[in-house]
C-alpha cells in the first residue's frame, strides 16, 4: 500500500526507470551496467566501448533486423529483440497476436511487444513481407539481438 509520504519517491523511481529504459534502448550497443537510486535521485548507465572504437551518437532506436550473413536462406530476414525483456505475441492475454505465420506485414507495423522494467516496448517490422515463422514462444524472456520472427521480404515473396 502506498502511503502519502512514499508516493513522491515512487513517482521519482518510476520516472527514473522510464528514462533508464529509454536511454538503454536508444543505442545499438546494450549498456554494461545500470544503477538507479531514489534517495537524492540519481541514474547511472555505463556502456563498454564497442570493438572498433567509440560508439556513434545515439539516435532513435531502429527496428532490429538481423541477417544470418552468408547463409543461403532464400533472403529470409529475422526481426530481432531491440532490448532484453519478455516477448509477447499479443497486446494482452487471450487477444489475437500482432502477427502470425502467413501474415503479410508492412514496414513499421507492430509484430510484438517486449516488456522491460514494466515498460512495453513495441517490436516493429522494418520492411514489408510475410511472416514465415515465430521463433520465440509467447511470454518468453529474450536477449538483445535474439531473433523473434522470420520474415520473407515483400520484394522476394
């Protein structure tokens, strides 16, 4: 139960959590350490320098799509997790999935949700195509970069 004295602290902690997730998902390289405190409100996020030099400036996160580099898979691409969290196929339990095998999706269409630190982060397709396979079961913990769906791009389909 929230007491009147603890309400401001919970609001500060909630705001800090939201900012931490936004910062952590705004870069291509995941953070190596996250520290959030509530007393005197602070937030620290550390990134190890990626191999090959300094990190590029952070911009808005792009939809994560990976390809299996050199594997002849007929042009199939994988929509990958842009953050660590729990992957959900549908907006709520019992609802139809955002995208199922055989569905045509358009660029920017939501195909799932990743819950990270109580935030729901949409997973979107970066190109039009047909969903060939859902690679992760509903309500499964996923890692950054983990393939979630296999997509046959529209230009091939």
